[in-house]
C-alpha cells in the first residue's frame, strides 16, 4: 500500500466522527481551540498524557490549502521559497471522561525554488554535511505526515502515547538530478500524577529514527559539475570531491522532559526538555563507509505564572534554549587496493545557538469575544566554527515583538479570528572570520551572502485571519488566509497561504 492510499484511508476513518460529536456548538469549540492562553504555554502539550486532557471538547477538521512563498533573501541552501498545495485532516476526540484519542494526516505537493549548494533534503536535520554542486535549481517535493495519539486516566495518574511519521521525496527532472527519500519516525510515551489538589507533575520520554537516501544522476553527454560533500562554512572533503553520487543518512535521537503545572486554575507552570540526536552520513556508492557524524544536544526550559482576575487573564513566562551541534569527520585514506580506509576521526565543526526570551500575556475573555496581547523579547546568540580552518561566524541579536489575538462570535454562531503580529530584529554584534576557499569563487560568494542574511536587521509583519461559517449545529465551513512580509534593508520576502475546509 503506497502513501497516497494510506492517506485516503486515514481521512475516510475520520468521517464517522462527523456524526458522533457532542451537542456543543462548533463556535464554542473553535474559540476554545484558538484562545490566547492555549498557545502561550503549548510546550506542555508535547507530553501526550497532558495533551490528551488539555481540552474538554471533541473537534475535527478537514481542509485543503495553497501557499506561495518568495524569498529573495535567505540561506541559499534553503532556496527562494516553496509553492505548494496540500490537504489535511485532524481530529481530537474525547471517547469518554477517561479516554482521549487524536490524529492527523497531511499531504503536501509543491516546488522548492532555486535551491543552491544543497542537493540533499531536510537541511536543518543534516547540516553541515550536505551533498552539493555549483548548479542547483528547483526541486519538486511531496510530503506525507501522519500522527496518532491515545491517552487515558487511572485515579490520580494520566498516561499517553503518540506516534509521528513524516516521509519526504524531493527530485529534479533536469541535470543535476537528485532523488531524495527521507523518513522520520518519533514515538513518545508520557505519564503524569496529581501531587496536590491542583498541581500535576508530568514526565515523557521519546525516541526518534531518521533516514535519508540521497542519490544524484547526470544524463547530459556534455559533462557534469563536480559534487562536493560539504563539511561546514564552505569547506568540503577533498578526498570525496568529484563523483561520489550516493549518500545515506541514518540518525537516532532520544529525549526526556518534565512538566509541572496547575491543571484546575491559573497558577505556576514549568517545563524542561533535553534531547540528544546523532546522525551518520555514509558514502554508499562503491565501497560503503561512514564519512561524518553529527552529535547534537538540545536543552530548554520554560517557567511562568498565570493570573486570573474576573474575565481577564494575565501571564508571564521566561525561557532558555541551548543547542550545540558538533560535526565529526572521519580521516580517510585511499588504501593500496583503492579502497577507502578510516584511520581516525576529528571534530571539525561546531555550531552553538542560544536563546533567552521573556513573554507576557494580557487577555480579555467575554462570552462572545476574546482579545489577547502577547509582547515578547528574545535574545539570540549564534557561533558557528570550522575548527580545522579556524573559520568562524558570530551573531548576536535582539528581537522585540507583539502577537495579538481577536475572536468574535456572531449572532448566527459563526466566528471570526484575527491573529496579527509584528516584530523587529536588531543585530548588535556580527563578525565573521571566514577563510576564503582557494579556487572556489562561488562558494566564497555563497558564504558572504549567507552571512549578510543572518546578520541583517529584520522587520516582520504577519497577519492571519479565519472565518468559520455555521452550516448546522455540528458542522462549519472555514476559510483562512495568512500573509507574512519580511523587510530587510534592501530585500523583501513574502509569503501567502489560503485554506478552505470544514470543522465538525
């Protein structure tokens, strides 16, 4: 059974829920789903034992979307935007007072435009060890995503489990012709216990398995560009330079988290999560061998307090994230029989990203409307190094912003939601000591452009609007549109998405 068949089957299984929903109006469920406080501390919902009881309402949604993105100023390895269409189904269903189930199915088809210096997929997952050439171009893509969750209560305990699977295929029909197939599977087990009359302690553990096959073909009789196996900040493995066309990425990750919060009334909340991820890149054509390894450690925590004064909600939270990615290269040698020998390994790449943020919330909750304001300040630090060549790039910036939410229930029980936000990134320190790669003018230009993009000041405006129109008690039609505008000093990026579907 192929992915399309599985996707259609999952959507079909959602259909019976249309007729088994409770009598609560869709307007009430939709306003609860989008209320400001829910997005304020949604990190808690990563524990399935908590997510399974985060809402008292069953709610399902089925729809299609189309989006268009034009990024004239972005990392070249990510391309100049994605044009795509897709369909998705999602459902959260309370079977009874002690059991909840939920799930999503998502399909996207589109084009990633003008990708340069990267013929691999899932760049954020595998960088800096991408396979690249000097030509690049558009990439056709298909994405399939599936998620299922189950949670139940037993006395003071809650238990939950989620499974998430994502499959991606990217390819190009002109030289160079990569064919990339990746899969990412994540399993998460969670539990929580009521410690006092209102405070609950939760823990969850997850494991992840990631794979990608990356194979490049050339059909032109006039020759083809050389392939580079990049190793960070423009450097590449000279011994693998040329025609090594097939690579395999395999990774494992595991994570542990703890949450503490007041489940019955506004109060303190806290969460912390630690994740370890390790990925190997193997050269798979000819003699197979591991060429490099990524080791990443990611730690974050969030703590805050929520206050409720009559119909008004006040909240504040602070958070910190530290992500350290190390790139380890095997030292290779051609043996006497032209076989590749591994004679050692060395850590040549290091990428440290740190983030500290403070966010507030003021929300007015009335019977027929909600209004929320969430100002925030973020401090970001990025230090990227290639230790062998002593190349380095360092950027420190502040981001200031305001997110707002407005919901209004009309007389016919239809609902308007508007989510405008605005932010400004100010870079107070940016330096680079990038070693020019001898004889590689295009690589040096790419490095400089990427640094300029990462270190540029950014003004950003985002507007999302949604209208849910009531057809009957348990069925709504919704229309949604999103616009994002990014303004740099001399460049602009734009994004537009529209979606249409039903909620029940």
